[in-house]
C-alpha cells in the first residue's frame, strides 16, 4: 500500500536520487530544461534533501555557483520557504568555516555562492557588505584573498546598488596595500582588483541565467550574526501519516506551476469537437505588452513620436495602467532625469484622462514602496538634475545634515550646467533650422 512505511521509504530514496542526479547534470545550456524536471519532484517533502544536495554540489563544483544561484532564484518565486532554509544553512556553513575550521577552500566556495545569490537578489545586498567588512576587519592573507574573490564576483552589483559601500571597500583595500601587512601575492591580487574595477566588472547576471522577472523576485533579509536553525531533521526520512493526501496536494500544485498535462485520448477526442477557450495563466500577453511599450518608448526620437506610436498599441480594458508602470520603470533606469519621460507622461494624460488617474494611483503606490526601491531609482528624486534650483536645494540639504560628501557629483554637475544647457540649445537650434538654410550653408562652403 502507498501509505506503508516501506513504500514511503523507497519513495524517499528515489526522491533523493532524482534530486542529486538533476543537480549533478545542470549547466548554463540545459538549466531551462532541468528546472521543470526539478519542479516535478516533491519539493515540499524533499526541501531538506534539495538544500543539502545543492550545497554539496556547489562545494564540489564552485565554478557552477552562478548556475546554482540562478536555479535557486527560480525556485524562490514558487517556494520562498525553501530558499529561506537554504540561506540559513549557507550562513551556518560560513560561520563554521570562518570561526571554527578556518577552512579556506570551503570559505571560497561559500562566499562565491553568496555573491551570486546576491546578484540574483535572492538575499539582500547588506549581507555582502557585512561579509566584506568581516573579512577585512582583521585582515590576513587568507581573508583578503577570499574577500578579493568575493568582490570580483559581485562588484557589478555593488556598483549598481551601493556604490558608496564599494568605494569604502576599495579604500580599505588601498589601506592594506599601503600598510604592507600581506605578502606580495595578495598585494598583486588587490592591484588586479583595482584594475578590474577600472575596466568594469563582469555583469552581475549573464543573459542566459537571467531567468526571473524583476516583479517576481523575492529578497530574503538575513544577517551573518543571526542564530539560525538549519532544521537538519528535514534531511532524514520520517513516515508521513497523510502521505497520499500530501502527494496529491503537491501534484495539484505542480500542475499550477508547470501547467496541466495531456488529457486522456477519449477526453481529447470529445474536446476536439468543442470550441476551446484558452486562458493565459502565465501572463505571456502581459509580458509581451510591456516589452512592446518599452521598445516603443526607448526607440522613439522624441516624445511626440513615442506618443503617436503608443496610441497605436491596442490596450484591453484595465491594461492602461501598464503604460504608466512602464513609463515610470524606464524613467527610473536612467542615470539622470530626462524631460522626455515627463513630456510623454503629460501628453498621455492630456489625451486620455484614464492615464491621469493611473498616474495618481502610481504615485501613491510608489511612495508606499519607496523603501524597497534600488539606489539608482532613488537618485532621480533625491539628486535632481532637472533645474539649477532643485539641484542647489539638494546640495544645501545634504550639506546641512552632514552628508555633503555624497553631493560631490551633483556639485560638479551644477558647475557645468550652464555649459551643458548652452550645448543643448545649440543642438536644438541646429535641428530646427529649415532645409533651405542648410542648403545655402553648403553652397557657401562649396
């Protein structure tokens, strides 16, 4: 019988072998095909087995740390409790390797895994700053070596999310070089890291491993100093009194994740005669709509052209909000504020009052979630470059509260603003000259 202890134990062993086998053959080329197979296994019952297996595989093959992190990021969208357990076990493994064993190979593999989990935004970037600070607090040759390797892996993330933190890290590295407390080999590693920073770090997430949409990402906040419960008992077989019911529940969950399988032949024959109505549960149409809006906004020469093209996009009832969301997303990704987006938003509101209401709702939503925004997205509002008045106000504000150092780039921008405005006016004037003026100038030159 399926509820017998013997049957459950055999099922447990088969689950363990299946998870181990799939993790042993995963790579960048086949990860998209391995993920559905893994979801086919009972992750809820085997969450301890999965965490144990992926940590063991990552220690044995640290070169695949980015692949394992991408897999974890996908699983995090469906089973965040599994990733939370994995993060706790990784922190415990790091603590043991650093404080108890002083195991450098294990430290290197563990920090590399953490770096890629941060890159995938599975864990918060603050743990990366904690780790760097811990390793450089009392620098040794091994700790500096590990830290250099860690910064190489997630340097691009540091530059995007916390550039001031990265600057502080490199200042500490510079101090270690000047103090000469480490041997020549480690000094060369630090110098190579400075050279890598100058020529830009490798991308945080390569395109083939960027598998999770930004809105689906769930970031776990955990600290190196936390006391964690690894729940080791989940790694050991334990009879389940409701085995059949729990298996059926997971089977239903699996269908929602992967989609229903094929129906029996008899049922399919009957359905062929009926009109089929397919509902898009994966939001493919919504993703395609967002992609179309994004490409339209980014490829247009000016806001009027963009507005004209956006009007041609067919929006279903209730999809008008997507235009506002994408416009805000595009604007937040820019390094400085561009009037292009404001003019496009104004034009949309003047054409359709629905957009005006949606922008008002977007303001309330964005303000309530402002603490979750990335550094770059906040910079457009707290470091304004749209007018000298606003720029000067921001400089005075941060200086008055003792944070004048972070406005250095803003001061340089304010200093060069008259020249930039003059150049912009010249470009506008040249582009607005009629064709006959251009032709007469060409005749004079000839």
